[in-house]
C-alpha cells in the first residue's frame, strides 16, 4: 500500500502537457486537449509544443480555446482531474492575461447591447405590409 502512495507522489512529478491541461480543467476531455495542442492552440513559454511535453512548475502556458485566450504560470502538477477548486491551484493567471480578459469582457458586453429596433428579420406585421405592397405571395 505504501508503494502505491509513494509512486503516486512520484507520478505527479512528471506530467504530460495534454494531461495537465485536462486536469487543470481548461478542456473537458484529454482528447480535446490533445487536439488543441496538435492544432497549435497551446504554447509553452511562447513556443508551440507537443502533447508529450513535460510540464514543470514555473512554465508559462498560453491557451486559445473558443473565444478565450489565457496565459497562465504552472504552480502545481497533477495527472488526475479533480474538482474546480483543486484545479485552480495548479496555475496562476498572469496579470497581462487578466487585463486582456477584462478588456474582452467590456467589448463583448457592448456587442450584444447595441441593436437598432427593426434590424434583422421582419416582424409578422411587416411581412403582411410587404405582401400587400408587392402583391407577392410567400
């Protein structure tokens, strides 16, 4: 039993990049994380990496996923996916990344809020008026 406990501690000393991304909850599955690494969406210390790259404490990892672009510093290693509070202990977001996230949040809010009335698809009433005016049947 002690052998398993000691080997488990030693196992967390070495961690593959795709496993770490999955354990840190940046991706839902390990295969999605591996695809992101293969696709060049993940950079380690500014350089494109491979799935088997060994993650070490202190490395800077940049991740592009959907509309998120985040840069983190590795503060812990894990090969096991745990709850979100435990996963948050594996990394620290850089101050530059936090500023970017705040700026993106502000621009996203303005994108959805501004829309002129009547823009987009015509209403049912407008469609009836269009039919009357043009004499067309839809």
